[in-house]
C-alpha cells in the first residue's frame, strides 16, 4: 500500500500515555489536523507502553481525562483499543488492527514529535510502520530541523530522505513522511505531575474539566503518587 495515491480523507493517529493529557497535546493534534487536512484525529492512550515505565495513573482515569479534554471538538475521537490489550502497546500492532478495521487504502497519519521520530529505531518492528501509515512530524520552533536530522541513526535517515520526497499527491495510504511546524508550547505531563505533587496549580496548562477530574479523584497527589 506504500505510496498509493487515493482520494479518501485522511485520519490522524495520536498515541501516548496522556498522564495527564494537556494543552500541548491538544494543540499539536489541532494544528497537524488543519495542516494536513485530516477528517479527524484518534487519540489512542497506551495501556502498557513498552518504551517507558508504567503510567502513574490507571488506564480508566487516563481514558476519562482524554474523553473530557476532547469532548468539545468534533474532530477528535477517543480510541481505547490499546488499554484493552493485556500486552505491551506496540504501535505496529495497533496499526495492523486499524488496517483490518479500515482497509488498506485508508490514508493514515501517525502524529509524532521530532523527539519521538528520532526514537523510532527502538520501536518494535519499526520499519514496518511505513507500510501501514504515513508519519507527520510536528516541528517546534527552537528545535531546528537540521539539528534533529543530523541526530538520525543511519537507517532512519535513509527512510527519512526517501519518504520525505514522496509528496506527489494529496494523500497516500501510507509510506510518506511530512514535516509541519507547530506552535511551541513548553508543557509536559511530567511537569504537571510534579506541580500537583508539590501542591502547585497547573491551571491553564490543561483543560479545566481535566483539572477538575484530577482534583475530584485526588490524582497525582503525594498520597497517590
């Protein structure tokens, strides 16, 4: 399916632990959706992320926080398939399940930050990702593109240079790499968790309904950390 030009609207896929989801996540998804012309973005919270330690917060809380965060945006959809899996949340397997569901001609875009893209060679069956999806890299000001391009491992650089040039149609089902600039928002889930653990307010870093949910369920407090 790589490189096949099709006329269908494209779907964005945005994975992460979302522990908690914050405005940086939402803005990235919004800007990439507009820049690429996506029909919608699926937020896919990880169940058992294999590349980092287990999320601090249980999956049902993280799912509900995402649900609250995207409730007022018809272009955002919650996909809970990874949290239902009793196994590590390998992205390639998530994409395979989506291909079974959506078919091989549906254009898909995996939304990644530049740092996540640089880490692709450490992902399970990473080279197969390009057969299953396009990749859209969010480029933040202050992190010059030439810096992270120079940091690419050789195998990833070869994929990048080949697939970045495949931009000869509006949407292909898979196989392309796009780079899109987005607004720089220096917000991190780690920083929010640390603020809450020290009884500092993270208001205006995440949606108000999410903060209300955190307060209601006493998440990220010293007693529950």
